[in-house]
C-alpha cells in the first residue's frame, strides 16, 4: 500500500473524529443519513471507465469519512447537557 493511500485513509478517519470532537454531534437523522449514503455508495457498481487507483482512493475516502462521521455521531459522541442549578 502506498504512502498516499495511507494518508487518505488516515485523513478520512481523522477529519470526522476531529469535527465530532470540536462541533459535537448533530441531530441523529444526519448521522443516519450519512450511514445510508455510505452504504448506498458501497453497493453501487463502478463503471469500467472509472477503474483506477485515484478513483478507488477517492471513493474509499468518502465511504470511510461518511461511515466514521455517521457511526461516531450516533454512538461515541453524545451531546453535552449542562446541569442547571
């Protein structure tokens, strides 16, 4: 695996984690929609003319980004509720 592929997948995992940590979780339905879109992209057959390493990296990066953001927003990062006295 090339260094570019490793960098793409580290960024595809790291960016949504940083965004979730900084901005916290959005409404639950946005995260479910991200998971549904990622799964739909995963099941779409790619045309023969798009079979290249660049397309695979881009497609895989988008898939991983959407899955991490969707699952992370639903499970890991709960919204903060401040306690009022």
